[in-house]
């Protein structure tokens, strides 16, 4: 690692640690890892104690290869993101994922004040984050941290997450063409639900794993 990379890594580490302290003040459990391999060692330990696992739509979770890891451990997994599923199969999996031992998902933005912000089209992911699974584990890269308030975080999602997500999912929205949000009224609009989690949901064990790498968008 050259000096520039070293200093950038240090700066992001400070940002992650500051966010972790804020998340803890908001009653979440929160852990920092330098890279995805270290995070996966920890996640593997968590997986051992779970029987059923739900997975939310998340590029971060996909990049970590979590689905295959869960399968290799012989666990019951509910992941509607797998290819080849019909719409009704996906819906059934989304419903079952809500009542699992652990629900893994990414986050669209996490503020340095310790708030978690997500924008969903269907709402299955945010529903599971609010109530249902015994435990929720949010995994996020350093690129998801926002220095600012909830409105800055929402802007980050609409600038950086929703357009590539709309494009990835092949939705016919203006942002999928231009890369910019125009607060559309498209039938395919993916920004339908904004969920702000200010403090840990009262009856859910809730962990946030922050990794000093760019993951997802
Ligand atoms: S509101 Fe519409 S244009 Fe803006 S990010 Fe969402 S889907 Fe794209």
C-alpha cells in the first residue's frame, strides 16, 4: 500500500469507527472490519448458531458470496435474488425470509450520527429490518457512510444507489437512462418507501458490520 492509499485507508477507518460509536449510542451492535475476508470470518461464526437465514436484495451481500457460504453450511436459506425463480416463487421466499433466525442485508446509507436509511420499491427488505427475524445483520462498505443528516443520506441514495439499481433490474425509469434522479412518476419507480431507522428496533437483535472497502452502490 502506497502512502496515499495508506492515508485514505486510515481516514475511512476513522469514519467507520466514528459511525460505529454513533450506532452503538443508538443501541445497535456495531463492528468494524478492515476487509471483507475478516468480516466473513466473523459472519461464519454467526451463521453457525442459525438454522434459517433470509437474504435481502443487496449487491454487497452478493459481492461477499454469502448465498453460497450459507448453502455450503447446509442452512435453510431464503433468497429471492437467485436466478430462475418465478414472480410467485420470489414473493413466497420474501415472505418466508421475514421469519428467519438471521436476516442479512445491505444498507443504502448509514449516517455518522448512527442512522440507517433505505429506499425500497417492494418493501420486503425494510419490513424484515423492522420486525420479524430474530436477528438482523446489516453489512455495509465504507462508501455507504454519509457525513450529514437524514436528508443528505436520502440524497446519497437517489444520486448513487437508485439509478444503478434501476438499471441493474432493467426498470424503465429516467435514472436508468441518464444516471440521475428526476423524482420521476414512472410506473417502474423504485423509490417508493423511505425507511429511516434511528434507533435499534425494540424487539430485534440488530448488528451492523462496517467494512473498510467499497461494496455495493
Ligand atoms: S425517483 Fe425515479 S428517477 Fe429518481 S432515483 Fe427513484 S426511480 Fe430513479
